[in-house]
C-alpha cells in the first residue's frame, strides 16, 4: 500500500506551494471521511482513543429527526449508479517529495486515509496505519485504534453493528475533504503541517437516526522523514475554522445515498 506522491523531489527543501488534485484510482471510495463519537461516549473511551482524535472527537451528531425521503423502489427515478470511473492508472507511484510541498501532500493524504470508512475494517485499517505512521509509533497506534474501532459502545452510538457495518438499507459515510495545508515548521528531517478540512460522517438512508453531517477541523501533523518518505509521528486536532453556513435545504436521505454511491471519494488529495 502506498500513499506517496509520484513527483520527484525538487531538490532544495521548500516546495513551490502549488496545489495539485488527482482523480481517484480503481479503489473506489479510497480513504475519505472523519470520525466522531456518539453523545453518550464516556471520557474513558476518549482517553483510550486520544491518539485517534480524528475518529472520536471529530463528529458531533445533529439530531435532525426523520427524513421523508422518496422511495428508492421507483426504478424510473433511480439513476444508474457507479463509482467514479477508474482510469486504470494508479495516482500514487512513489514516496512523497523531500520538501515542503511533499510534506503538505503527505499530511493531506494521510488525513484522507485516517478519516475514511476503511478505518472501520480491521485489515484495511492495519494497512493504513502501517503506511501512514512512522515505524517506531505504528505498533502502539495500531493497538489503540483496534481498541477504539472494536468498542461496542462507540459503534452502537454511531449506528454500526459490532463488525463496524451499517444496518441493512443504510450507507455508512466517513470522508475527509482537505481544504488547505500550511507548513508551520520544517527542517531536513522534520515538518509540522496543518491541514484544514471539512468532513462528512453519518448514516444515509430513510431510517437513519444519525444522518450525514458536516464538520470542520484543523489537524496539525508532526511528520518525520523515514525510509525516504514522510510519516506521521504525532498529531493534534482542533475545531474550525468553521464558515458561515448558507441557507440551503438539506438533501433527502435518498439523494444523499445516491450521491455517496455515484461520487467516488478521492484517494489523492493534493
């Protein structure tokens, strides 16, 4: 598993600051969403998962009540669904560049990976953690994350079963969408990068009691240059900046489900 950038190092340490966006590969949803804890989660759980703040502290569910969505049985009104068309070309082929731009790309893509629905699958989670974290911290992170994602109270609070699966007829949504990045400190072997992002999290479907909600966060990543690539050594998360919401009508549960199914998540964020 590789989450690196395919551009080569620009030589000196201090990239161009240009932003690049790549389409997703054939992996479908890739690594895209945030995390949150249910309102009744205990402080002890938050302590156990302190290392995965992206998951537990991220989502504050808004109790919007039921949604009178249109019936999905009407085939005439239901478009043919497909994930974002894969190109067959992997967007990531090598490690991130050894400069500031490479560090920003690494941080943005790691945020996408750590905030994705794939983190609720044990095998995929282990692959992500082994790829994202520095080798000397990956093992401890793995244990903390396994404990968090297998916690029955946590899973129940967000509407998933003991295996992290959504109820029949509902779709679990967990995606992180980076808005921007900023390097606040850097050296040859270390970099501190802030990633500002919005996230989608919840269950879409006519009977969902935890509808998909939007939240805004900034995560600061401490990155270290290890084995010719940027890896996460530690991170901290805070709320916002949060923009003023427009007076837009929320979509029906059926429309939200269609959107999630038809629009594949990005696997390469910057």
